C-alpha cells in the first residue's frame, strides 16, 4: 500500500502526522508530507487508514 497527500487540499490540521508519525510529517509551514516514497508497511496499515479517515479535507489517499 501507499499513502499520498493532495497538497492543494491539505489545510495543516496535523491529525494525520500525529496519528501516523512514521508515515507522515509536517513541512516547515505545518502542512502534511509523506515520509520517503509513501510506502506503507503492513504493520502500519491500520494507522495509515486511521490517518486517512481523520483528515477533514480528505487530502490523504491510501491505495495499492
């Protein structure tokens, strides 16, 4: 699985990077950015799905 962020939709609430800090971090302006290539290990799938569901703007996309 892979997680991606639509930067145009991200408002910088931070729910995603507080939920899944191993996968998502914030940039210098407080907006979400994926760590590395956005690959989600099986052990982090539940956190990635939770981060996706918590985003008020629906800026995160979890896909294969």
